[in-house]
């Protein structure tokens, strides 16, 4: 049968439907958690009715997803073992995708049922680490632990650790600053029962809700998009391995960048030579956690650089290439771009003669390999919005009623949402996944502390417990689900 114009086996079509269904289910459940935080304050201050708030938030989530760059999506993907990313269409690749999604969904549903605002970012990253650890243990020739991109995991972990602290402290300070500068008593009172706030306060809270929803869509929505792209690339590489809409001018730019960078890599190789058929293995080994650069690293990049340029020099468009060639070209481009990125992070491209053309080459490679189709963005945004509409109430009740001992005031809601909006926006700019849940719920707690409203320690203890347990539990879930999935796809379905 044909899918998106490409011949796919019946088994492949079934795997595609299942995987896409799971990926969108993850975003649907994400809507229970993270998007629900965006509407908590406007609902509990009677600024908007629940239905109106959810629809409004869903609309701005959609806009945030549509304008997102994809940086966060591929930042999450870079946490995965390189051999599974470049062979995502293999049995192990399918097991990886299913393990990630199933373990993340299970934990998210469990914490949602208990009304705990757990982090979908934490959940997914824990699952990714579990898959990486299991893969390094089960795959031949691996050292335990090298299946995880620890450098990237450290950056992501730091953003997830710091963001709730930023939310608590900054929201508390913003509330105190507001009290000092804005002398409007109605802003700091609990809302009257069932009565909407004055128009100017209502406008302020709708604005902050809009900002959080937009920022959430542009950050959290990307996590599912990255996994969907892995699924599409693995099963129908002819349509999604490369950006098929790229014109001849883009291909010419890529060839020019490859030609400009090659002499610098050849010089850095110091006479070392690596043939094109061995370059993939050389760079795959370098991209592992324990991989170290050597003259062979630069020689392998130069070799693949030459091969990429030669294949594209006379190509009018990617559609003119055979399907298998598109898949191979993507693998080569991914290895070169990620190797350049790793060298750059290790400060090994400080010399402008090497660094400038290398970064330009990576930029051109990313343009044709790191892209998100518009239909994927719409599908993710729709799943987020539907999830919020159906499952918002449990999380909203926790944020609005169970963090502080007093009802949320207008100023507290606005302070927490302004800080959440700015924090998520900054994380999106730097390509880091961050938890909307952690930032906003900790922001509410910060405003309660600053207002001396009192904190419900039982709720905070449960939130802290969920925050601490999410990563190790999801590592375990991801590892065990991957091991079980790998056994099934290899021994039951016969995929290799």
C-alpha cells in the first residue's frame, strides 16, 4: 500500500498508525497537565468561564505550536542514542519509539488521576534516559551508560531543576513589587463568589493566560513533534527524510557550504584519511558519550562532506533522488551536523578558519533535515487542545485551591503567569525543554508565601514527591518497556 506517495508494507502501515496514535495521545495527556496550568488562574479568579478559558488557551497553544522553530523538538531527539536515531526504521528503533511514548503516557495518566501537576518534560526525558541505558546494556559492543547523551541531559536537567526555583522566587518578588507600585486594593483581594473581576483586571489576566498558552505551545508542543518526525522518517523516509520542498537554490547553498568547509576539515585531519564507507562508523563512535575526537574525526567529516556535495551537485530537487538515497543522505547529514555540534561544544572550533565554515555547513544541513511539516504542528496543537478541554479540572483544582490556604487573588494569578510566560519563552529561545507545570505551580506557591497566605504542606509534599520520583520512575519504565518492546519486534514480529 502507499502512504504519502510511498510504498509501505502492511506491517509498516500498522506501526505508523500505532506510533502516530501514541505520539498524539502523549500530547493529549500533556494537555491534561501542562495546558491546564495556563487556564487555572483565569478560571479561579472568575475571569473566564471554564469552557471559554479552555478554548481560548487551546487557540493560543495552536498559534504557539505553528510559529515554533523546532529547536526544542530536535533538542529532545538529540538525547536519544545516535544509532537508534539513524536507524529509527529498524526493530530497535520501533521499540524505542513505543517505549518512550507508552512509559510517558502511563506516568502522566497516573499523576493526573491523583491531581498532581507532574511535568511532561520530566516524564519524557526520564523515559529517553531509560531507553538509552537499556540500549547500552542490551546492544553488543556497548559500555553501560554510553547510550545516553549525558552532556545534553545535563543541560536539560539543569533547566528543569532551575525553572521551578525561578518560578517561586520571581513570582514572589513580582507580587511584592506590584504591591509597592500599584495601589489598587481590589487587585490583592480574593475574588467575590462567582463575580468576574473589574474589566482592567480581567484584561490583565486574559493577557497573561494568553502568554502562558502561547509559550507552552511553542515549547511543550515541540516534544511530541520531534517524536512524530522520528516516526515518519523511520517508516516513510522517502517523504520525510529530507525537506522535500527545498528548492534548487537551497541545495546549491548546501553544496557551496560543503565545498567551503571541506579544506578546513582536511587540514584539521593532518593527513588522516577515512573512506566514505567507514566514515559513518567513525562519526557514530565519536557521537557516543565516551567518544573522543581525533584526526580521524575530521577526516570522516571531510569524507562525508565530499560525498554529500557530490550527490547533490547535479540534483535538481530531492524528489529526483531514489528513496533509499534520500535516507542515506539524511543519515550522512545528521552525522556531520551532530559531529560539528559536539566539536563546537568542546570548544574545538575556536579557530575562525575552521569554525566559521563548519557552523555554516551545519546551518545548511539543519535546514533540510530539521523541519516540522505544518500538518504535524496542527495535529499536535489539536491533541493538546482536546486534552485540555477534557482533563483540565483535576489540575486546575490543585493549582487554584490546594497550594495556598487562601483563595488565589488576581495579583497572585497574574504574577505567576507573567513569570511562567517569560521563563518558558526564554527556554524556547535557547532550545531547552522546560516544565510549564513546575514553573507555574511553583510561581503560585511563591506568591502565596510572599502574600503570607500560608501553604498547604500536604499538597506541596505531594508535588515535591511527584517531582522527585518522576525521573527515576520514568527511567525504569522506559528501560523495561524498551526491553520488552525489543523482544517483541525482534522475536514476535521478526523486524530487524
